[in-house]
């Protein structure tokens, strides 16, 4: 093995090697076939998605008292340990989607 270190940087204005005309000419069928033939393609099954966890690096947290529908809390609790983290992830996803679709009335 060589001791030589190769250093590269992205975004330095160099021209890439992608043939964008060829990419633009691909049909949905071409893409589907390429995905089917690629051993690295990962299409999760519904069972995998049900077990998937959303992990975020340590976001600052704030303790609040909030009231939720009993059925909602019971459902999240039934999912097991980490239910509050999942509730937070759902609220965050909603917040991020809302930010994209409409600007906050508190910021101009």
C-alpha cells in the first residue's frame, strides 16, 4: 500500500465528467432497469421502514408541558422506547415542511 495521500476538494469550479446530455436522454424505463441491475440499489421494505429510527445529532431540547390526544400518546408509547424522540421527529418534519411551503409570519 502506498503512503501517498491524495487530497481533493469539491466545488472548486472544475468541470465534472458527467455526460449530462446522456443523462437527460434517459427514460424512466432506462433508470428502472439500471436500478434493477445495480447490486447496490436499496429499496426498503415496509417492515424495514417501520423499524427505522430517525436520529439527529444532539439538538438543544426544551422542557415543556404539552397536552396531546390520549390515543396519540398511547400509539407512540406502544411503539416502544424512544417514543418522545419519535414524536419530536414527527413535529420537526411537519415544521420543516411548513417552512418550505410558507414563510413564518414572524420573520420578514
